[in-house]
C-alpha cells in the first residue's frame, strides 16, 4: 500500500480511492489530518492510533468500540456518497481516542 493524494483525486481513480480522498478532505476541513492508502480493491484512511477507516467505494467503516460482553469489536459505517457527514462522525471517535491515547514517544520526538 502507498500513501496517495495530498489534494485531489484524478478522475480515473477507482471508487474506493476517490471516496477515501473525499473523506480525507472533509476531515481536513474539520482540522483532522489523515493519509489515504490504496490496495487490494480497498482504500484506507489512516486517521489516528486505533482509527483506520476502510472504504470499498460504497461505504466507509471504522472501529467504533469494543463489546466487552461479546468480546468483539463494534464497527460503525456510513455511506461513501456522504463523506462530509461520515467525517463528522469519525471526528467524534477521533476526539475520544485523542483524549485516551497519548502520542507515542517516537511521535513526540518527531515533533521537536
């Protein structure tokens, strides 16, 4: 997988990549930086530690929480044709994770 597109998506990109780039741009409007990666028919939007959004061109999905009773991950999803609303929902999860997960030492060292 490779990091893709800093600003816009070329018109000939597959639907997953085009949708993921639109989501990344919507997240940027909310002050959240993210990377888009492409491979194997999916696109990934890497947002934060523990927050990766997958896209197949039809929908976005991400890990929303953990069901301790059932011992499994709970996923949220949103239609890919509405990246702005998906970004707002993802921003809520991002803020929760930022509040509970500090930067790693390597990231802090890179900030200096």
